[in-house]
C-alpha cells in the first residue's frame, strides 16, 4: 500500500514538472525548487519507512519453546519462590539446633534476718549472694535434633518438586493446547480461502444459469461459520497465552509465539515400582518423611539419657570478720524414673505405629500409580493409533474426494452442494483429527505427570 502511494505521488510530481518545464525558461527556478522538495520528500518517506520497519522488528513477539517456558516457571514462578524461601527458613532453623540454653545469673541476700530483728552477733547479719547457673544438654540429643531438623528441610525440597511437577503439567497442557489451536487456525484459514473461492465461482456461474441463488447463500453461511471458528481459535490462543504468563509470573499482557513443531507422545511402556520410586517426587517425599519420623523417634528415645546443669553461688558476708563463701554444684537429671519414663516410652510407641502407617501408605501409592499408569498407557497407545490412522488413511481419502468433486464442479458435472458436502466432510475430519491430537497430548501430559518426567 505504501509502495503504490509513493508511485502515484511520483507520477503526480512528474506531471507537475513536465507542465512547469513547458512553461518556458523563466520557470527554471520553480523547477529547481520542485526538485529540491521532491528530494526532501523522498528522504522523509524513506526515513519513515525505515522507522516503521525498525518498529515492526522491535515489536515482533519472541518465540518461546516448551523447554524455555518450563525453565521460566522453574526460576520465576512466585509460588515456587515462596516455597524456596520456606525451605531456606527450615534449613536456617537447623543451624541453631546445637545451641545451649542461655545462662542464668542473679543476686540477693543469703540468710539475712528480717527487718526489726535483734541481731546478737555480727555473724547473724547474713551475706550478699551472687549466683550463676548453666544447663548443659546432652550432646547426643543435640546431634539428633540437628539431623531431625535437616530431614524436615529435605521434605520441603521434595515438596518443591511435587509442586513443580504440577505446574509443569499445567504448562505442557496449555502449550500443547496452543499448538493444536494454531493448527486449527491454519486449517480454518485454508477453509476460508476455499469457501471464498467457491463463493466467487458460484456468483460467476449464477448469471449464466449454472447455479442457484440458494447455493450462494449456503456458501456464504459456511464462510461465516468458518470466520466464527477462527474467532474462537484466536480467543483460545489468547487464553493459553495468559495462562502461561501466569505460570511464568509474566504480566498478563505479555505476548509471545510458540514453536508448533512438537512431536506426538511416544508409545507408553508400563514402568515398574523401582522406576516409580526413582522418578516420582511424591514417593521420594514420603521416603524423606519416613526418614524424618525415624530420626524423630531416635531423638525421642534419647530422652532416656540424662541432662546436666552447673551452678555457682558466691556469698559476701555483711559482717567484716566473716570469710567469703561459695557453693558449686553439678546436677544430673534422672529420666529413667518411672513417673517420667512413661511419657517418652508412649511417644516412641506411637511414632513406631505412625511409621508403619506411612509405609503402608507408600505401598498403596505405588500400587495406585502403577495401576493408573497401566490404564493411561493403554489409552495413550490407542489414541496414538487413532491419530495415526487419521493422518495416513482418513484425511488423504477425504481430501481426494473433495478434490475430485471440486474438479467435477469446475467441469460442470457436479453441483455446488456436492462440493460443499465434500468440503464439510473433509473439514469435520480435520477438526476431529485435531481434537484427537489434543486429547493425545493431554493424555501424554497426564502420563508424564504420573511418571514424572
């Protein structure tokens, strides 16, 4: 459009120069002014077109592959960042596990008489006392507590992987859905071109009594239906874009394009429990939880070990003739006393039962996952066969039928409704193929989510 405008503008300038040149030599100044104006206008038009090309280059949306989307989610998703900070906080708590209780100091009087009492001897005036006390926990308990807190941080790390697996599945589903919508959009654009061609051909044949007015209206209706389907595809693409922006923590208005060259899911195989134990983050999280419970059980069993305490008291007599005195004491707890041992023994028994319950839950999770993956593998392989049949058998046959019917219509041996029916059959098969392809992608995403690839 800009090139045709420039050509028309140059032709008008040329006509103006010719008319001016025919006016005589006295018009040379006008010619020079016109030429200078033309030169400056061409420069401005060239700069404007250059700026427009540069702006189009700068505003061209970038292409994000699926791996790039997953990488952005892994590093920039706000919920994952929140979970990372919580994991870091748990690790920081473990750093202070070996700390002792703060020492206690105090001061007061020792064996001092009440006010108003008669003191017969200066020794009965009592003393001023200063006291310091430090509790010394058992080193084995401190080490066990540190390992227990570190095991809780390991649980949080595996929980991070569980959350990322869910976000990864959502991102793959949205990305593959976008890919299918782009393919639908390409098919619908081609269908619109075909329907426009048939509509033009019908309008040309109608005055020649080679077609009916109803056929024209029918073609127009099919064209508008294709345009509506195109509008729906564009809306779905924008929704997928917004969903991926949310997962990557991008602004909702961020626009990008995707790589539509993605492969179909491969044929699924049934994994064994060893593979599930290795790959599934929720199973690993259960393993870390069981290990943490065992460390907590070990910490509880260490409650039978004693703790220690040191205390030092210094007394300065109020009578000048009395010597200064002190008291130094070391104390040890006796946790094996029957009235105190009952608590940690009951706690240890309860923790053992919880560990056994967690192990049963782990086996149940593996059995459920293996059964679910068996069903998904069967469904995935069946859907993959259906999609392959559409590609290799159904669509080529319907396309040949449409081309043959269209050729007959061009040769006046078929009517427009026959062409429309052949086109509708091909169009419905193409849409059904893409719907099955989207279902195949979704089944593959759920299979990978359960297998955790």
